[in-house]
């Protein structure tokens, strides 16, 4: 009985035609038929004669020789795809471009797995970690032999072993025996995980913050398996803390003891303690903008930080300072005290607001929960009426988001829900309850098209709406609302036509864009929405076209929008991620 144990290369059934007689100084063409396009492309690349297709200097003798070698090369290539008995016919003939070689392939029957012996040894045998891989259907008896899947299975076994602390894992035996005359194969695989290593201790290098804080970033404890994914999570958390420019987390395998316990070494290079950032910009909502920021990455060795921002524009001016405190689990939890001053002036509104808030921020996977309690003092003027309101506002916001790429999104979504309110008998000048929902979705439609959808709705329950501060009323219109209208241009108006904001908000947007070049997209869109006091108020609609440039910090958008319910055309310019 013949037995094939040599190297197995990818191949399939195919046919090759070459045409003769040949002319010197003429290019040629290679065709493979009888198999699908992907396999034909792979087989074509395995042929030496393919290199002559664009070589007008190739001699006729060279073309004839490589044509004779093609059938053998195809048979060898098809072995990688577990076809060991293909039938190949070939032809070489004259063509308009010079010559044409055609190879027609009949793959024949696939090679089936007649026997598969997979054996697991070592400490990993006492766990269920490897059960799924060791019983993988890709090596099951009666299945077609898939050599690439077999190699992937071996790679998965080694990767899982490394992730779970089996540092010495290796293959004792890995063999495929092929019997071409029977179209059968026999697989033998012996995998030894070796001992499972555990963490003996975690040691830290020099750091500007206390070791007790660093330990709260730990994702492994003494006695835990040395799991690579947990060490990577710890490293990422320390980098995201912003205390460090560089973090290296490594198991010290060379210091393992006789019980297979390994110390983990964490070395860090501290960041600059204070970072400054200055900016100049422009937006059609705000006009020209200036910004300055100071980020004190750590105020003390307990890891507290302070981030102060000043933003000035033609419409709004804000000053905020946030003092942050790491939570018990600083990877996901933090607390903050936020002080802010906001001043805004539009054609119909003039408002000034001071606030002091306590914040509790929590992250759970791709979800975030933000709890707050804010004391707000706001003076606002509509027309000639000036009012002042004091509020103590508890609020909560929940958000979930997912994106394949945050800056250049082709697939993703974001959903946020926010609740806030105040009670007149508890510090506040009025009682109210307010709810908001905002959602965005980006959906790829083939290689070039995308759909972008946006929804924003809100509702307020309050008896005396006249006392409601301007910052907590709803308005519509602007770059990120209903395009075609100015910033906060839509909403209930007084007798003089001045927009004063509403109890309710509805904004909807549908947009399609198309990639016209590597970094450029063209868009068409429809926006609809309004702010109102009565639910039967009609929505304002606008349509438009736009251009998008994918910058390193997110899309830059230029839109031209035409209101369907009013006259005029409006230009909008904005910058920022799609979600």
C-alpha cells in the first residue's frame, strides 16, 4: 500500500491551456478553469509560466518548457487543498497578444479523514479549558482534510495555553499521513500543556503615585494563573490612567520557583506631570473659537488629578475645572468634583450659569453610568425679561456604544438615556422632571456606501415653565441638529418672534455617504425636527448635500442644507467622530 507523508501544499482541480506556435517578443495569458475564482487565483500564482505573461522578451522555448512543467506544479499546489488525484488538461495556442496557456482542472474526490487521534497531556488535562479545541470538528473522522484548519487548530491550542499560564506547552507529535490511492488521511496530534504557572507576587518599579493605588489596577492576585489577557488589561489600565508614558508588565519566567510560581514585574516611565493644550477653530454654530487647557495628571501621590479648560467663541464661553479621584476599581470607576461657568449669547437668549457638581462615573464593558448631583445658579434673559433660578439637580446618564473604529466608523452605534430633576422644597426654586434620549447608528452598505442615522428626543414635566432656566430648555437647529437652520433657531417663540425654548424635542436625521476617494466621501441627507410646547406642532424639514474629509482626528464635514419649510440655503461646518 502506497503511503504519502511528504509536505502537503494547497491545490485544486483545474485546467490550463497554452497556445502555440509562439512569436518571439510577444506577451501571453494564463487561464485556469474548472475551479472557483479564489482557487484559480491561488493556483495561477503557483505556476512558473505566470511570470512570463507580461514578459515580451521570453523565448518560445522558455514558454514551451514552463508549459510542460505546469501540470506537475498544479498537482503539487492542489495537495495543499487535500486534492491528491486531480485530472489536468492543458493547451498552448496562439492568441492576439502573443500566446495563451489554458489549464482545465478536475479536482477529483476530496481526501477524507479516516482516523484522527488527538491526545492531551500535562496539567491542562485536569481542566476543561482545552476540551472544545481537542474535540474540534475540523479533525473529525469522515470530514474532508483541511490542512489550513488543522494548522489553525494547533495555533489556537498554543495561544490558549499561553493565555492560561501553560508556559511550557508544546506538541509531542503532529503528523498527517495521506493515502492518495484511497483519498484518505490519518491524523495524529499529541499536545502536552506542561505545568500551569501561577503568580507569586507583583512587583512595581518607581512611580509618582502610591503603590496602594497601583495595586488597585491589578487584574491578578497571588495564586492566580499567569493569564496573558489579564496582564494586558492591567497594562492598558495603567497607561489609560495618564500617570505614565510607558508601562511594561512581564512575568519573570527566569525567576520561577519549584512550585511553578512566577513573579510579575511592572515597570513604568512617568508622564509629564502637567500638560498644556491650546487650540483655534471655527464652527458655524459658534463662529471663531479659542481654547486653552491645563491637565494636572496627578495632584498628589494618591493619584488625584485636575483638568481645567477655557473655551471662548462668538456665541458661548465656558470655564470648567474637574477634580478627579480614582475609585476603588480605578480601571472602571472614578469620582469627581466639577465646577463650571457658562455664558451664552444668541439673537434671542442671554444666559449666565454657575454650577458645582459631584460625579460618580462607572464603566461596565461598553456601557457607562454617570451619576451626579449639581447645584446650579443661572441668570437668563429673553427679550427684556431677566430671571434667576437656583436648582439642586440629581441626574443620571446611561450610555452604550460600539464601533469598529472610533475615528473612521463603518459599523457602530451609540445610545444614551438621561434623567434629571429638581424638587422645589429641597433648595430649588421650582420642581421639574426631564428625560432625554439620543441615538446614532452607522451601517456599512457594501464597500463604498454608509448609512448614518440620528435620533434625539426629550420631554420636560414642569408646572411653571417660565422659571425653567435657558440651559435646561429644548432648542433645535444647527450643525448637529436640524441642518438648514441656525444654532438654536427652532423652538416656541414669544410675541416678538424671539425663540424661548420648549418643553419637548424631536430631531431625526438620515444620511447616506459614498467614498469617492481614499479620504473623501460625498453625502446626501434629510433632517427633521423641532422644539415645542405642544405635541401637535409640525416638524421642520431640510435636505442637503455634503463633503467629508477623514482627518486624523475624525471626519471634517461641510454641508449645504436647504429647508423645505422656509426660504434660504445654509452652510454648515463641523468636526468630530460620527458616533
